């Protein structure tokens, strides 16, 4: 009992408890919130399989097509309580269709009569709330106070990026790249102030992050300008009505920022801790320690960046290969921009290491620390 009372006296524990309560309430609410939707929602009560056909295309890709009859109970709107019978076809690979199970809740499109109804997609708010809640709870439990600050910075960063996109949509004459540049500056400053607080190394981390990010983006812009963008498949940006180079550079800047910031804060924090524990260390040995830290994380951070970019295009890559496209054509059409972003981000990571070390040295020389 004493341990429970001690835990409840800590403000942070109350925050975790409050979050858990909110998360559970929201999760339960998603099962009964159909009446709050304007879109008709139905629950599948019965599935009858009417036929099964084995199919094959010209490239000998085999699949199985199922035709089903779904009995769906309407949960909201003017048809609430009634049952709709909807024909649904899907393939087992689910490449261009989706399979449903009994008790799934689905979003429907209904014109004037239930006979015209069809399914648009699954109702996934319960899954979204569950995954988001588990992620945030894990960050809070592992990161404690820093975890809470990280969640706040994540929310602020998301708002900054969305605000930049919104402003550009409202005023297309304003450069998206310029808006993202301002957003990156604000996002970097707020994130590092929230995560590390106002310390001397916070300023160094902010400067090295911004310099490393804009330097590698500037190099990318210069190379694209000199080469005319040869080799970059801008045409793979489907349905894009904006200048592709501007959008590409904005995406490079956003993607590079996270990795560069991680490298900058790791080196700055490591060097600060080394100096605190061994204040009589020489400047040369101190810089060497920072370089060793940078070398240890350089490879892993570059790999993380590469895998993050490539993973999103993996489904399309497999579809291209399944349809008898060559490996070179498949990679050029699906991974051209992703590999370019990853390489550019890798350059930013490498450049940030000496930039951070030099700024740390400069700061302490200005404070009169001996070399």
C-alpha cells in the first residue's frame, strides 16, 4: 500500500494513468461511434461464398477469385437497422480487392436504395487508436519525462508540416520549398528545446542540424541543376501538378532532418559528457572522441534511412517483377527517387559529424578552454 501511495504522489504517474484511461475510453468508443459518422456504416453479419475460380494472367501469375454475398446490418443513417445484401468479389492475393470477415464494420456508399449500396473500405478507427495508443504508452513508460516531451515535439512537428502544406494549398504562389524551409527551422528548434532543454549544447545541436540539412539539400539542388535531373524519374510522382524538383527537394529536406538531428544530438551529448567526466582532456583527444562516436553511428543511421525509404515501395517493386519487368527497369521506376533521397540523407549524416565537432570546439575555445 505504501508503494502505491508513493507512486500516486508523483505527477508523472498521474499523467500515465490519465493517458491509459483516455486510451481505453477512446478504444471502447470506436466500437459504438457509428452514429457520429455521416458516412453509412454497416456490420457484416453473414458471408456466403457463391463461387471460386482459379485464374492466371499472361505472365502465368496464378490467383484465386472468390464471389461472395455479404449480409450487412446498417448501423446509422436513414437505413439504420435494415439489412443490405451486397455482392463482393475479391482475389486471395488481395492485390486489387479486399477480403472481409464476419463482424467486420465497413464504410458504405448508398445512393437512394439499399440495392445500390457498395463497400468503400473497412472501418479502421479501432485499429488506429490501438496502435497509436500502444506507441504513445510505450514512449511514456520508457522515456518518462523525455518521452512526454518527445510526444509533444512529434505533435508540433506534424502540425508545422501540415501547416506549411495548407498554406501552400491556399496560396500556390508561395514556394512549397520555402515554406518547408521555415517549417524545418521552427521544427528543429522546438524539438531540441523540448527534448534537451535550454543548454549550451542545445544551441550547437540546432546549428549543426540546420547547417547539415541545408548543406546536403543545397548540394542536391546544385547537382540537379548541373545535370538537369538526368536519372531521376520525376514521372513516377503520379498525378503531381506541382514542380517535381521542388517537391523532391522538400521531401529530401524533411527525410534528412530526422537522421541529421539524431547524429548531431548524439555527438553533442557524447562530447559534453566526456568533457564533464574528464575536464582536463585535450582538444585533440576530445575531437577524436567525437569522431569515433560519429563513425559508430554513421553506418547504422545511413542504413535506417535507406531501409525507411525503400520499404514503402516494396509492394510496387514486387508487382513490377511479377509482371515480367526487368530488375533494372523495376528499380529505376520504383526506387530511383528513394535511393536518391537515401544517398542525399547519407551525405547529410556524414557532413553533420565534422560540423558538430567543429562547432563544439569553437564554442569551448570562445569560452576560454585550453587546447
